[in-house]
């Protein structure tokens, strides 16, 4: 199993943040299925202020390239991602169109 941590910001608007959280209480079934189809075993999103932190645990065949191809071909995922841009804002170091940024692990307590 592999583990990845990613982050993105939300627009700094309490109403939009509350809407974003509410949408994630009942994610569309097509989205949860697409997550599983990509090889993601577990996915958690945490929030503080307008910052989001996501942890994903994947099977050994997972790759971000594979997930991106599956997402591009899935109209419901594209609809969801377009909706999410209403709430999310790219981090200053992100590339054009990039949302979630992969974080580097800098410490682990064993």
C-alpha cells in the first residue's frame, strides 16, 4: 500500500467553505466509484480554515497518471471537478489548472 498527502485551499469565504463541506457529506456515488476504480483504497480530507489536507492510501497499481486518464474520460467526474472549482483556489506554486498539490514527507516517527 502507498500513501500520499495532498493539499489545496478553498476560497476564503465561510459560506462557500460550508457549502463545500456539505457537498462532501454526500459525495455523488459516481465519484466514490471513480476513486475506487483508480486504485484508491482509503481517502480522507481534513479542513482547517480555508486549507484542505487529503490523505490517500492506494493499491500497488495506483498512479496519478492512470487516475488522471480515468477522470478525463468520466463525464460525471468532470462535472464534479468543475463544481469543486467554485470553492477551491489553486495554491501559489501550482501549475495552471492544477488543484491538489502532492506534499513531500519531511518527518516520520517510527
